[in-house]
C-alpha cells in the first residue's frame, strides 16, 4: 500500500462521498492530503451539502489510515480560498503532485426550458467553473515543484452521453472533457498528466434524494430507493444500479500512480457499460 508514497494530493469536495473515499485511500497509499469542502448548502441542489462534522470525520479517517491532512473550508467558486488552501498545503508538505477536482452538485431533474437562471448559473459555476478554478490554483504549484504529476477531473458518464432533464449538469460535465484535453496539451511537456473519469450513478447523497426518486417514478406518490433501483439497473450492462465511491477511487488512484505514467488526455468510464447501452 505505497503506490503514492511521498506524494501530495489536493482534493476538492473532501468532506464526504467520493472525496472522502479518495482522501482515505490515498492516505493508505502513502500520500499527504490537502482537502477542501464548501460546507455550505447550495439553493439549487435538492439535498444538503457536507457539514463541519463530516469534514472532521474525514480528517480522523485519514489520520487513522496513517496519513497527514490539511483540511479547509473553501468553495470552488472562491478562487482566493482555493489559492490559500493550496499555498498552506504546499508550505506544509513542500510540493504538490496530484489534483482530484471532485467537488460538484446535481440540481433537480426537469426539462431544460424549466431550468431557472439560478439553476444554470450555479451548476455551471460549480461543476465546470469550480474545476477550472481548482486547476488554476494547483497548476502553478505543480510547475514550481518540477516533479510532474497527475490531474484527474471527475466528470460523469453523462458527460459523454447526454440524458434529458439535467441540461446544465450535462453541459458542465461535457465541458470538463474539453478542459481536460486542453490542460493535457498544455502540461504534457512538463510531465503533468491530465485525465477525466466518468462514473455512472455513484452511491452517495447526490442520488439518494426524494427529488431523484420522484423524477424516475412520477407515477408514485412517495417513491423510495427500492422503487427506482430497477430503473437504474436497466441503464448498465452489468445490471448494477450504481457504483460505490471506492470504485471511482480505484480508478483515480491508478491514474495518480506511476502505473499510469504514460496515460494522459483520456476519458475513463467507470460506468458498468452505461456508455455503450
């Protein structure tokens, strides 16, 4: 368990879900962590964001895994806060090798013409703009360190294959592919690899919401996860309703490690065959 020994990783959305999974696993693999999370609810998201208690639990889990972590409250819409978190982390750990641009939201599922300006702006600003700001904060430190490195952007299966009802989310996740490819072109000569991962539904608070259940089963007054699970299963070739955060973590750790030293500019699906169904 030392595939990332001596490396430093910057992870957004670290307080729970996929971000927490990435942080704990990277710590187990020998990395030190710089982690941020907004810890503030977003009006257009039909679920609560992570809390200070969630972030504290991530810190405890990373430390239990034998890792070191600097955890800060920072919204990916706030460039100054991201810059400050990276600066403190680099000042403490000495350099930066890995970036996991993981933070994001998913708004309610409604036809595109029913989206409000607020829905669109917040989704694009967090899910695409926030990823760009994350890389903007991190890249100068990576270049200054002269160690190369790996940047992984968390997109979605529907960043490669659109679905109805999530126009801003789809646009942001698809736009992330263009951002990834541009960064890969710009940073390859400096030994910095840039890739994106594209999970199908992931078993986190983002999908376990009454709003999503109603969108999938409008015929029921109070649908539950059990009511929508067969529909989600039908979207994958392998017949699973969702992947777990650890499944995404496995792919990201590989992309961050030297095992993927010649992999860059790649869109990596973790979708149980969703993209070809």
